[in-house]
C-alpha cells in the first residue's frame, strides 16, 4: 500500500471533543488541514455517542480507503470499531489516521504524532501504513447484555474505570492532565479495592485484591500517565499491569512514577505479557477503554495481531 496521497479520504469529526472547542474552532482547524493535506477529502460530523462507528463503517463500504478520526481517544475508539463488521474487517487494506483533539489525547503519544491539525495533515499526507495490533474485549454492558468491542490503545478496570466515569460526568474544561488528576484525587479517597479473579493466557487463575488492572496495547492513558512504558503496538502481546491493594496515600505518592513510566519496580505493581486475559469479580468493576466506560466485569480481553493499518 502506497503513501496516503491519492487515497479516497474522509475525516470524521467529533465537534464536541476538547470540551466543544473542536466545533467552535472548526473553520480554523479545517483551514489548517487544507494547508497541510490539500483539499481532496470529505468531512462527516458526529451527532451523538457511537455515531463515529456508523460513519466509519459507511465510509469504508462506500469505498473510502483512508479514515481520519478527528477528536479525542473516545472518537478514535469509535472509528476503529467501524472498521469491523461481525468481528471481521470490512476492508483489510483500509487505513486509520488520527488527528487527536480531545481531553486525554493519549494514543498519539505512543505513535509520537504531532498535535496541531496542520502538522497532522502534513504527516498523514506523506505517511505510510503500519500494520498494528488490536485488542478485543467481551464484557457485560451496564444494561446487562454481553457485548464485544475493539480497542487500539488501553483498556482497564477497577479504580481506572471509576475515575473515567467521574471525569466524563463532569467538566473537561481544564484539559486532559488536570481533568484526570482531579478525577483521581476525588475518586480514590473513597474507592474500595476489590477482590478480583483473573487468568492470563493458559496460566493459573489468580485471586487478588486489586486497585486497578490495565490491559495495554499502547503506552499512555489518563491524560499522560504511562502505565505500560514498554508496550509495542505490533508485538502481538498485551502489556498487563496490575496495581494491588494500595491505599490513597500510596497511590498519590506513586503518581509521579506512573507519569514517568518508572513504576514497574514498585512492590505492589505487577507486570506481565500475554495474548488474553479473563477477569471476574463478585463486586461491580467498571471496564473502560480509550477514556470511555463501556461496561463491567466479567470480561475477556483478546489480542488480534496486526489486525489493521494506521498511517504514521
């Protein structure tokens, strides 16, 4: 597959991303994109939660070869899920590109992509496809149904799900780092660590009291925290990081190390690699992926090796 120039391109825009700044500033953003990419692209705006998945699916069926997700990590996740139908790719040669303008903007940190629309457009115009891994998670929805969803960056459960739920129910006006820090500081003091059963690949079932359990394809989440500093997007393995029975003060004192990615040596932090994880708990634990709460345990996480193309 060649460079991005000449490929039928559609940009899927979430105007509510970055606390609504994307919609308010769209004319300026679009001018920057044209300056960096040219004018040979179409634009579709999302209107509701989940709409980006439908728009991406329709675009691929209509013959678009390059789908650009413009929004935050949640928008990227929705677009990624539009590449698949009945868990099979709609077009194995179609490619994803990202212009991350959102609260967290964490996925682009792993692929070291620029943040301004002009620079993103230039990179996408000259970029080449890279075949990367995907995660698939089967979980219980908040309504009690069993659902499956794909993720390209990170999924987790435990206190991480509770923090994301808090952040998404309040304002994101202060940006990713401050919004997630506020969510952590207001959630963890009352969060109760939970007894969790889990199995990695064909290993033994373990049962531990955990604060957070991270299943990572990418490296960053939570507005710049780096739970999986060694993760690679194409190695066919999840980086699995669990945080044990830590208290509030222990968690807060370790935040600096989590931001730097130097936390894996902390005694209550466990690191493993694997292709699948099965987890359950007698208590409700929210599952979040790419900054959105999608459901709760029990859940199964599966690695799909080199499942789709992204432009880098």
